[in-house]
């Protein structure tokens, strides 16, 4: 019997990873959901999933959370600037607990990209490599939800605003990334490896055209110089720091940091990745 644990299991990706393990036939009793607030996953506990409290920032909480765990999905934290220390806490606790495999959700080409999100992921990958534990690094590209969750905004304004200058984005749904994580957890390959994960590829002109085709409402892409984009974002109410960070992400797209032709995702999940049109259609139907 193998026991699997998923950290941040109350979050979008973590919860989907738990679901993906169950869909693969892993018994609920062999799945451990590690969360800061167990009440948030009471529904998983009702289905037989083992729920344990654990906080990346509280090392004392982690030994009990990981006791008896064989394979661990470490979902990257969301607190920018604190993630290396937080992830290191988990890796050290996993090693002490006898965890045999860690699967980590990193960022596309974390070791070479200029994305402002990359340094903490690269550093975490180095922590994993130094740990001596078998590990699988899943370098996830962008979520399609980064765009489909803004569908109402795009339809309301009639435009997709950005500063990507025709740069391509390779993206997939959270569910697809979660399915890949579950596959990496249950797989029999015992070698440490890194996967570059992404699905459908598009630029913002194609994003706007797809939204138009699916919804019947005309949406166009409006590309701005970086400084003008920052000014537009502050005009929408973002503070200067946040606006600069968002603009830096678009500059990263313009450089090609979020483009890949890797097919690792489809190979891991054993099916085609969700297309942009499928994701937009699902979001529009659910709205």
C-alpha cells in the first residue's frame, strides 16, 4: 500500500490533484490532504480522505502531517518572497519522515526564464536536488483560468488589454496540471526528472478571436507599450507595485518565457490537453 499526500489541498490545484488521485482509483484512505485549515476540506474527509493540518511556515506542524507518507505532491506556495524557506521546511520534513518521492509544481523553464516568478522556483528545485530524495519537477506554464476567469471583464470591455507584443502563451487548465501531478505521483518510474508542462498555444489576438467565436460577442486585442499598460492598470485601481508586477509578467510573455512546444503534459495525462476554445466555452457556459 502506498500513501500519497497533497499539500495545499484546499487550494485550486491541490484539491484537483486529490480528485485526480481518487479518479485514478487510489483509495481515499491512502490519500492525505495537508491543509492549514482542515474545515475547508471537510467534504474530502467525509469521502474518506485523511485530512491533516500542516503549514509551510510552521515546521513543527509538518512531521505529523507527513507521517507515514510515501509520495508527496508539494504544491508551490502563494506567498511570493517566502516560498523558498517554506518549501525547504516541507522538503526537510519529508526527508525526516521517510517520504520516497516528492513531486513539485514549478514554473516553465524555471532555470533559464527571465520571468519574475522564476527565482523562487529555481531555488526550490535546487533544494530538492540537494535533498537526495527522488523528485519529479513539474514546470507548469500558465493556467488557462488566468484568462477564462476574466471572461466577464473581456466581454464587458470588448477588449483583451495587455503588453505582450504578439508573444505566445502555452497554457493548460488547472485540472490538466492536476492530472499530470497525479500521474507523476503514481507512476512507477523511480528516476528523478523534470517535465516542461503546457497545453494549447495562443497569442492575445487569438485569445480575443476565440472569445468572439465562442461567445458571439466581439472582443479585440489591444496591445500597449509597457509603460502605458502600467498606467492603465493603475487607472483600474491597482497600486503601482502590483501594476508593475503585472506588466512584468506581460513583458515575460513578450520575450517568449511562457511558450513551449513540449508535449510532456499530454504524455503524462495520456490524452490531449484541454484547448483554449474548450476552456472558454466551459467558462462561458458556467457564467
